[in-house]
C-alpha cells in the first residue's frame, strides 16, 4: 500500500523543540544520527533506511555519494548557516534544495565570541591550570584585566556582528564597527562608533571580533588581519600586536 510518509535523517544536535515538532507529525519518520558520524557510517545508515527524503546536517558532509545512498533525497538542511561540507553542485544537478537556519544561531555565535574575549581577558585557561596544579603563588602573579572601558573592534555588522555589538556595549566597552556596506546611522543607533579605516581601527583596539560576510572579506580583505571569532590582547602586548599586524599586511600585499 502506497504511503506519503516521509523519512528524515536528523542530527542529534537538533533542538528539543524541533524534535517535538517531528514527533507530532504522523506523516514523518525522523531518525537520529550522531554529529560525529563518519562518512562511511553515514552512507551505510542512509542505505539502511533508504529511501530517505530529507536530512538535517550538523558538521556531516553531504554530496553525490550521499544522494545515491539516500535513494530519494528531496531536501538537505544545515543546522547553521555555513555549508562548506555540502556539495552544492551535486545538489543542484539533482534539483535538491539546500536550506540553512538563517539567524537562528546568530545569538549563540555572538555569545561565543564574547565568551572567548572574557576567557582571554580573565586568563581563564591559565588560572584554571595553575589552580588545579596547586601553583597558588604563580596564580597570584597571573593578573587578569577588565574589559570595562577597553576598545573593541567588530568587523562586519550583520546578523552576528550586530548582536556582538549589543553585548559589548552592555559590558561598557568602547565599540568600533567596520562595515562599508552598513550606514553610520545604523551603527550609531547601536551606541557604537562607525569607522572607515580598518588599519587605524585595529591600532586603537584591544579586542577584535571578526564576523565579516564573504563579500566584505573578499573585497576588503578584513579576514587577513584576524581570524573569524575573537582576538584579545593585553595592554602590554599592544606594541607586539601592532607589529604583527604590520607584518601580516606586508605579507598579504606580497601574496595578494
């Protein structure tokens, strides 16, 4: 007897609310798989449950082999916005749409950037190691510092960058924003300072949050100066960091 019930492979990191929606549907069978599953095991699982009509991925790759293994793939989704591990060309050839979660994880990424800034400023890993090893005297000499009143630069004022700015302003930091595709008025509303000279802004800050879009990264090369995420440098390291940025710019000019 023919059935219209669809079979979905859903990564284990799907939020509980999402799982609840699937379980409420009588026309959907949702099968959980590990976010750390190997490519070979994932293909074997797809073949075992074929035909599979949809998949929600974490960090698992998906391409031509997985399309064949699934038997009847109709849609591929990513729990996130990146899709580096998905073969878009292979999906397009079969007219299989690729979906991402838009702004759903933007607050989480912004919080993670703030976490990294605080962890570095407070020297969390160093102090944790010293305490666990019983080096109390060394711990007392390992002085953290506050972000209060420090200057942070946020590169990219999009879905993630704008949320990071809100959190940094709440921490009473001086926040600079570099994004030539956004207006100064938008940045001012967020209680941040709009900057147009990236090199000058880098020299002023003690922390950098890089959340640029591909368009910003490719056109202006912001990613050459810092990796995506957060970089925090202590005041006494400022001169060393400036020297490092000069070396990076020189190297980028040589290879670019």
